[in-house]
């Protein structure tokens, strides 16, 4: 196992502990919601950016019910901040919740909880993308993605899907090539697989 794989495993384990500590799954299930892990933790390429991503599906987008679930999560003393964006009237048909959890080392973890109305445009979309990436990605590509994620300077913001597309679809293997690839592939909005 490479150094980056070891670091990824350590961060992934901590992320799973946070999910359990906050009782994210039982709280949302009690609110009659389906909750699915997505993003780098689900794909197995969590790196130095401490983020945990969930998509939550409900029959309706009810602000009061959603706030009730979030209030229960935010009652945990290690939640330090919570942001809410109402995108229910857009194509995304969702509520976005962004929470910040401070661990015992004073490291902040961002937890993105995207509540999506069932049956709308993005119902299951990102879960399908994650499954496709996991099935397509080789072990060597996973190592390359982790290396790139860990070695990208902190002041450069690159989304996970950009790493996956660059490495898996276009055989990018080093940071200078990735940065050049990004210039040629100027993405805006939701990046499709």
C-alpha cells in the first residue's frame, strides 16, 4: 500500500466514525428519507480535503421537516457551522445543507447533505456516476488519482469528477498535465461523466 493509500484509508476511517457519531443515517431515515453516500468516500479516493457527501431523497421538499432533521444533527457540540440553500425551484430541485464538524484535532470536516426531491432530474444520477467510476477505475488509476489529490496545492480547487475524468478517460498522470488538461476542458456547472 502506498503512502497516499494509507493516508486515504486513515481519512476514510475517520469520516465513517463521524457519520456514526452524528447519526446521519438514522436521523434522515426517521424523517422518511433515503440517504446515500456519494463522492470521494463512496468511490474510495478520499484524500486531504475532509469532506463527506450524502444525497438524501424525499417525496417532497418540506423546509420544516428538513430543518427538524438538521436541528437534531446540529445539536451535536462538534458541529460548528451550518449553511442552507433552497434550490427547490430550480432544475436541481433540492435543498443544500453544508455542515462543519470539528474533530478532536481541531480539524474541520465539511459535510454536504443534498436533499433531492424523488423523481426529478438528478434522482440517482450521482450514485450511478459513482458506481460507473468504481467499476471502470483500475487500481493503478486509483493510485494516480490519490497522488494527484494529495499533491495538488491547497490554493487550487479541483473537483473530484475532474480528477476522475482526467485520469480514467484521458490518462493524465501528473500535476502539470492535469493543470494543462483543465485549461483545455473548462467546466462549468455540473460536470457529467
